């Protein structure tokens, strides 16, 4: 029940603060949504670059295309955002007519449009990087802020996205960056090829001179040794030729085996490397294992995929086991390939050693050596010329390894968030803030607003809620009371009079004192209204103004020349001369003694005021005293023991709890807690805003006056 009460209190707080909440939500929403509305929309243009597979020479002269891995893609992305390339982009944009035209179009649009919207957004810079002027570090930073280079998921495509307030500008920047990057890659490949061709162009003439020199040396040797005819060393030369042929075959075998082993090891390092490297490993066991893997995959594809399927779990386990066996067999086969390389190297070294031994055993093999060197030079020279021709042909069709997949087009729709989408979260955020403000305001509100709060905080009973009169139409409150006898204000005054039992026969309470904590809380208006009401029901009433410093009763009653105050002397005749009748009302008025020589505290300390009240008790049914505020002046506290009843006025929503408590603490303890103190001091809440009060749902008379106001109005009109 306590939790339900707290929730109910929270809803009541929100209900009575609905205007503040509505204004806060409206203001917060406007403030939050104004920012996105003032910022021009952004447009994103995207171009795409394809990273082509790399070629790898395989055995038997075939080419294997290896797709770009994650490291390669990240390297390409880093190259696309390198400061050197971006500086080249800025330099190119500085002289690009399309880029200048896009920036000029924005400037013309801003200069020709004088609408309120353009005036509000005129502070936004047109050029969002300084490439239109002199490129520099700021231009690079701004370009990086508007550039987004990413790899499209699961592909070898890199997206280059550029954002700008101008669609043509964004497309031009994205295409310029893409074009310059592809051109730079092509230039690097061509530069590498040109360096190789330059080296070949330098090496070929040197090799040609070497061939001529060796051919001349062979001819000179033959002439010198008279070997122009038959060769006497045919047998030895035949053996050397055979060994040279075997040596060349051994070298070819070493190269082939080495390439195959290197390729297998490279492929094994790739994802699913065992499956990719299988054709190079030539292992029957590996072939069978791959067939087993394919069979299990087909079984998994046709099996039940429900969660926790035992068949699916068993097939997955078999698949994992087979793949482990494939990986182990692939590693073993790769090791065998590396052993074959070692064997081929050993065979090549053995043949080479045989040639060395034959040469050491022969005493004259110089001619064979010269002829062999000359033949080798011929072959090397021919290979250089062939390689030179191949590079020249390849240069014409050289691929940079990257190519433009698609160029950016000027976007039609903005890529920035629609400002309208900010409204729902802005409303929610503003509503949350407004709710906290309303709850905080209610929590820190220390004023008194209800009869129950007054009773709980001050420890005295509250006998009425007097509403504030908003439309007096030139009338004073007591005149309004008489003209509108069934109004909420008149009903509240009757409620106070009835609570005091002032209309009952033989009343015990004749002297009623009205006071408050501070000035301007409505005590004088209440005192006059109670006095006027008692006078209209046939009672003899006098209202005494004992506010020695600022008497307000004459102003409230509209009396002129009411400055004849009662001094500290005189008898019955003097009292009769001091009492003034109120015109138009069966009511008398007695002013407080005033003047520079009158000490209020001394007057109250004497017996004159007490004697005055005793004489007034005999002449009138009721004596209504309007005193000064308790916290403002000291003499107000001395008047309370002289009165039969005291009305302590609390201003609705203004008098703080601590203020009222401190004011009541100044009263004698016998007045509040004595044996005959019950009901001697009562509180009245004045200047109540009935509409706001009804939102608090206190369930008291104030809420009733609002909910059933038509009932009272109908009585008044009748």
C-alpha cells in the first residue's frame, strides 16, 4: 500500500505540473532539433576499387591465382589514406574545374537566397576543406574527417566514401582519390618494369662483348694448338658432355622440387591450406581423406539440422577428425617434398664433383672449358634478349593489381540523419528532464498548501482555505463578499466563521486576533472580511487596527481621514470619539495609536490596551484585531494573550514551513499547549489558487470548491 501511495503521489505531482512539463518538453524539443535543422544536409558519394588476385608460378609452368588476404586488404586501405596520396588529391582538386564549379554553385546559392533559413545557416562554412585555396595540414585533416575507406564485408572490394554538403563535390573528391590511387599503383608497376628493362639494356651489350671474347679465345686456342681437324680428346669430351647434361638435369630437378616444396609450404599457411595444397603434394592418402571429407559434407547437408541432433553432432565430430588427419598428412607430404629437394641437391653435388675429378685427372681440357664457357655465354645472352622482349610486351598490357570497379555518382538523397528523426528522442529526453524537474520542484517545495500539511507541521488545526479573488472588477474583497454571497470566497469566510462558532448564541470568544508570520500574507483582508460578514448577519462588530507601523485596515475599507488613533490615555469619552463608523456597513473601526511619541511595546506592557479591550467587550459582540506580523515586530507577540482566539494566516504556496514554525515558536507555551489552549490558535490558508490547489488532490474543501463550483454559482444566480 505504501508503494501504491508513492506512485499515486508521483502521478499527482506530474498532473499538477503538466503545464511546466509541456513547456519544458516543447522548449527542449525545439532546442535539440534546432541544431540538426541548422546544419546543412550531408551527401556521401562512394567509389569502389577491386583488389585483383596475385599470380603464383606453379610446377609445369601453370599460374595459380592467390586471393588477397586480410593483411593485403588492410595494407591497401592504409595506402589509400596515406598523407602523401591525400596531398596529391588536394593538389589535384585545387585545379579541378569540376570541383571549383561545385564550390562556386554553393557560394552562389548562399549569396542569392536571402530567406530566414539561409540567414540562420549562413555561418556554416561552404568549403569543408581548404583544397580550394592553398592545401596544407588543415586541408589534410579536414579531408580525413570526411573520408571513410572500408573493405566491403566478405569481398575484395574497397569502398571509398566521401561526405560533403555538395553532392557533386563529394563525387569529384571520391573519384579523384580512386583515380590517383589506381594510377599510382600502375605507375609503380611500370617503374619496376622500366628499371628491369634499363638493367637488361645495360647488361646485354656487356654480355655480347663477353660472347665475342670467348668465341675469339676458342678460335685462337684451336689455331695455336693446331686443332682445326679431328678432336683427339673426343672420348674425354663426350664424358664431360654427358656429365654436363646430367648436371643440367639435376639442376632442373632441384629447381622443380624446390618450387613444388615452396608452393606447398606457402599454400599450407593459407586458410584451408591443406585442401588447396593437395594437388601439389601428390599423396594417395591425402586424396582418400579429401574424398572422405567431401562425403561427410554431403551427409551433413542432407542431415537433420535441429538443435542437439545426435546425427549432426556425430558428423561434425567425424568432419573435424578427418580435417585434422588431412592437415597432418599435408604436413607430412610437405616434409617429403622437402626431403626430395635435399636428395636432388645431393645428386647435383655428386655430378658436379665428378666433373671436377675428371678435370683434375685430365691434363688438357682447356679447349673444352673454353667451348663450354662460350656456349654458356651464348645461352645467357639469348636469354637476356628473350627476357627483354618479354618485358617489352608485358609492359604494354601490365596490370597494376587494382582496378576501378565503379566510379562515384553525385548522390540524390542525403546520407545525414533526417532532422525529423531527432524529434522522438528529443521529446523523450525533454520529457524525462521535465519529469525530474517537476519531481525535484515538488520535493524541495517547503511551502504550506493544505489543511493537513498545516496541522502536521504547525501542530494547530486549520479551519479554512480562503481562495484568491482574481476578478474583483473594481470591488474590494469585502464588497465582493457582500455582492457574491454564494461565491467560493464567501463560502470560505463562512467556513472560518462557522469553525470559530461565532454565530452561535452566547459565544465565549469575543476578541479575535488575526496575525501572520510575514507581511503581505492576507491577514488584513481576512480580518476585514470576517468582520464584514459578522456585521451583515446582525452582530455588533468593531475592527481594531493594532499594526502600529503599517496600519492597512483604512486602505482595505476605503476610509479617508482615518488617522485619529487611540492614545494611551482617555476614558469612555475619548474612546467614543476615537471609534469611526464605516460608511455603508454596520461596522465600526478603531485605529491604533500613532505618533512619534508612542512606544508600541510600552503601550502594550501597560494596562491601557487591556482596559480598552474590556470596554470593547461590553459594547460589541465581536472585536476583530488586525495585528502586525509575528516575525516582523515584537509587540505583536504580546497581543495574543489578550485575545480569546487567534487566527494565524498562512499564504498558500508562499509561506515556508520553517517560517511558520519559527513564528509560532515565539508565542507563549501556555497559549499553544496549556490546559485551556485547545482551539485558541487556529490557522487559515489564504490566497489559495483553487485551480492549482485542486491538482494536488488533497480532497479538502478547496478541491470541492473547484469540482462543484457550478453548484455554488447556480445558488448565487438564483
